[in-house]
C-alpha cells in the first residue's frame, strides 16, 4: 500500500515550512495509526509518501481488505480539516501478491522492506490516483470485495508494465 500527497511541490511553494511540516506530521500520524490498528507494517515515510504492507509477519486471512481499509482511512482522514488546518489532497494504491520481505543492502547500509511486482504495481497505482482516490488491482478487489460495495473500473498503462492493468477506483 502506498499513499501520497497530490501536488506536494506546488503546496510547498505556497505554504510556510513550519505549517507544511505540521500538516505532514498529522498525515504521518494518521497513516501510522491506521496501519498499526489494522496489524500492518509501516515500511517507510518518505517526503510526502507512506508505504506499508499487510500480511507479514502477522498473516491474517483478510490482509488485502485491511490494506484497502487503511488506505481509505488515510485518504479520507488526510483530506479533512482539523483545528482550523486544511487537510491534504491524498491518493493511494494497493496491490496484492507474493513479495520478498527482508533486509536489502550490504554492510552498514540496510533496509528492511518488501520488494516485488506487487510493490511496484501499488506504487504505480498510487501515482495514477487522483485526490480522494484509492486504486486497487483486480486481485486485491477479489480478495477484499466483501468489504467494498462499489467501484469504477479504469484501464491503466502503468510505467514499466508491458500490459495494461485493470484497476478498481475507490473514492472517498
């Protein structure tokens, strides 16, 4: 699962740095709480993006549904205004599949993460999502469909992918 602020560069041009950091910190806090509450693993918070995964090391049968729920909670919560502070326009992507989980890197520079086609696909879906959207793969939709009541379908040409991908669009 990837969730990212839309238009962050333009936002940072017109927002005071301390205000921008406060808004990002609220986004990060919301993301961490949503991921942890659903037994996910928060992998990274980089710039204006959050990466998390579900299904390892704790592997509930409904890990795909948990990932979708977390993405929807983060996108919805981030866009809401709180205490007079504007929300952030956020979009997300979720993909399901087998991945490598472990340390990458050598020597003193290592990173515990997940790597694989599903990770790349989720990142590409997130990059294609508009504000208030979470794009999910067909496989994720099938695994989580009992929790999803409606979706639009969009065919996407994702960077680096040979074939078009069918994505389900969930809107907040």
